[in-house]
C-alpha cells in the first residue's frame, strides 16, 4: 500500500508548473537549440515530475530537481542516434526564449553567443546568469566540483568574449 502523505497533490503539481515552467523551457531551449526538441524535453520533465510521486522539501529543492532532470533530458536528446546522425538545414532563433522582442542587437548577440557554447559551458553560464545560482549551488545541481564549475564559467565567458568580438569585427 502506498503512503499517500508523501505524494504530490494535483494542486501542488500545477503550482510547481506555474512557478517553474519558463525556467524549464529556457534551459531546454538553450541546450536543444530548437523549439521542437525543447518542447519534447519540457514535456518529458513534466511527466517525470508527475510520476515522481513525492513531496519536495522546499520550492528551491523542486527547482533544483527540475533543472537537473532538464539538463539530463537535453543530454539524452543530444546523445541519441538521431541527433548525432541528422543535420538540419534551418536553425531556429533562441532569442524568443530569452527576450520579449524589445531588446537591442547586443542582447541578441549575447543570447546567440550562449547558444554557440559547448553544452558544459552553456549550462553553467545559464544557471549562473539566467537562474542566479552561485557556484556552490551549480556544483550541487550539476554534480560537479566547485572548481570545475568555476573553470567552466571562466572558459565559457572567454569563449563568449571571443565570439562577440568576432561578430563586432565583422561589422
């Protein structure tokens, strides 16, 4: 017999979705680089949350769990046979996930630069700058050493700087 006191209620599930849906989608979009895969990841994460059948200690605990599951789902998509073997002709624009359309070209260039980063840098940059997590928190979420997170942040920033400078030189 299941212990119903540890299960998440439907109301709690809907409240969590209201709180964190945009965060989940942004992380998925940043990693997947197109809206279709991001939507698949988003749905998979919400299904996993629904089937998790437990109450989380705090909202921060559920947010960290959702981020971890989202990153894992994105990794699963990128490591799938289909993604490794198929090349796409068109590229979707990631700006829509991060902006409301009123931002300057500089802001859009930053979003494009984040999109160009390798996954390990993209995740730490996103969590640090878009989700406002500290290095210690990121290390727990991604299950990395703090020094690794700091190194990835530094390298990610340097890569972004190079990309942005190259784009500015092209003008």
